[in-house]
C-alpha cells in the first residue's frame, strides 16, 4: 500500500485516509478506521468556507470539485498502517516503508489509471500549485506525465525515509507535521497542528453477514460504503433463495432500493454512524419495503492479501480527487476530502472539527465453513459497493471463482446529481441486457470492460492452503503468490 501511494500518482497519496479490515485466525475480525477527519480546531470562524478553488473536471462525463488548502482534511492512512503493524505485523516499520522511498527516488513508469485521470486533471487541478506543477511536468515536458513515462520525486523519497526512520509521529507531531501546518497557516487551510496531534485510529467491529456458508465482515459505520454493501448483500441473499441463482433484474432492483435510501436518509445525515446503524436496523425490522418507505471518491486503491497463517487483510485508501497542494519540500500531495461534493452533502466545511468524513470504501474479509478465507475490496467512489455486491454475490452465493466473479459484466444504478432521477449504467452481457431493457429506467451502456465500474482485487485461501489471487481487467492490477 505504501508503494501504491507513490506509483498511483494523482489517484492517491500518503496523505489520504484508509480502512484496514483484518481477520486473524482464531480471532474476531476488526476494522481499523484511519479515514480522514474534519479539521479546524482553533481556527477563526471566518476561515470556514474559504481557501477553496473550484475546478471543472471532464473525468467520466464531467463534474465540479474543490481543491486548494481549504479542501484538505486530516489524513489518517499512515496512523492506521502503524496500528495494523503494531497489532499484527512481523516486519520492522522501517522495512515496511523503505521500499516506497526507494521507488520514489529511483522512479516508476506512469500506469494506465494515473495517465487516464491526469489527462483530465493535470492542466487544472494539478497545475495551479507551483510544487505540484513542477513534479507533474518532470522538467517541463507537459502538464502531466505520459503513459509509461518514468517519473521520480527526491522530495517524496526524503519524506518517506523520514517516516521510516522516525515513525508516523513525524506526520502528526514531528518534523513533517510542522512543515505541513506552516503551509496551511500561510494559505488559509483549516488543517493545523492541533488537528494532526489529536488524530487517532478508531478500532471497530465489522458488520457481519451470513451468505450461505460464508461469514462476511464488512467496514462498519460511520463509513457509508460498509452498511450499504451489507444491505445489498443481505437482500441479494434473500432474493436468491427463490430460484437458486442471482439474476441481473434482482441486482438492479436491490441497488435502486438501497441507493435511493442512501440518497434520502444517509448522505446528508448529521451523524453518519447513527444513520448507518439505522439502515441495518430498518432492513432487519422492516425489510426492503421499509427501506423504500423511509424519508429521512473518485479515486481509491485497494490491496487484498492473505498470509501463510491464514490472516486476511483488506485495505482501501483514498485521497479524493486530490487538492492540487504539495507540501513544500516534501513531495507529499494532499487530499481534497473537504472538496468532494458527494462526501459533503451537508455543505462545505459544515461538520464539526474531529468528525470522521463520509466514505464509500468497504474493504471486506470473509471465512467459509470449510476453512476458506477471502479478502476483497475495490476502488471506484460510489461504484465500490455495487461492484463488491456483484463480485461477492458471485463468489459467496453463486459459487464462482474469484476471477470469474470479477470478470463478469457489471451494472450500477446511478442518480442524477440535479434532479435525483435514477438510471442504469451497464456493461453488456446477455442476462444484464435483458434486465436493463425491462427495468423501466434510462440506461447508459459502457464498453465491455470499463474503468467506471471499479477495480476489484481479491485473494482466496482454500482449506488445503492453496492461494488464489485475482485482479480486475478494468484497471491496472497486479497479483503475486509467494
């Protein structure tokens, strides 16, 4: 994950947030919440709502985001990685971080996901800040690096070496924290030393769901993604019992029901933890009809792994669309979680300092009665939950291999940001095409393998110890078994 936060330039950075879902043998699963937090402790009231820069993006149909120093939330990824290392790790901290520093110094070729995103953001969101612009141009060759171009950052390498040597305290109370806070003070950012020093990883029990002979553990509230995925999986399991298979028409109907509930009852809720628990309570007590009656980022990366002891670990991290800010002299590009419209439905800077931000991320683990172990997750903003619903349904309900479940065509029920009307986005497939034609909603067909539908990564350990890994052809993916 540390290396990916270097190489997936523009998509994520070390200064984002993460959820880590770990299920160790003989223990209950746990989720470490290292997601970003609302900053602003001790800031003047007049700073709230300022420090933002608006950018119109052409990425996937076009939308508007806010970057700038005022869009930066308190980062938590490295705090969570440190907590996970302390609880379950075997390697020294320095050995975990040093490879990322090496890659940053030696250079890496720009991959397809980064190139695709930077093509739509390199000349605006990542061009206004002098430090970011200098890195993106890599010596003046253009607004953003080309596919396959080798890029490097000595400043980022130095920062990662400092983190390897001094530990994560350098990001929250030490050398790097002070450099970051000084830059925020000078440019109207809400994030300050008080926010960094107060940050703590939260440890939460996951949401558990029984899918046939699988026990599934999913990221809990205050994440939005985990409760939404749990509701979808439970409804899918109940619907499947009628005919013994998962039908595309059921997938469309369930997504519409749950995501419409989310849009009305969760996205603008004052307390996301309460709202997430209320979704599960409403589902358990009232069923899908009860959900219908209630009226109350783009970018992430994911790593799934299982070790030789059977410990499963699923990590998803995000820095939003990126703020465009690079902390001077550090190479550390900052998140824009306060500037993502879909994560700030109550308004910009509306939350109280110290509040965990909304998130779609849903890293998951599962154990089967026969001893099989699964770690799975995906990037993809609001398509994370729908991608995982279809992949986990394929594996846990329909008995497909993890690669077959990932490769099958996907669909996603989306809601128009202006009028709230639903539509079905889909990849063509026989079962999907028939269901889409009959659904009665507007439809948008994508190419057969579309980056829009996420990038699921999964690892499965069989009872005999044989390990299976699968990556998503929709995005740059890598698997390794050793």
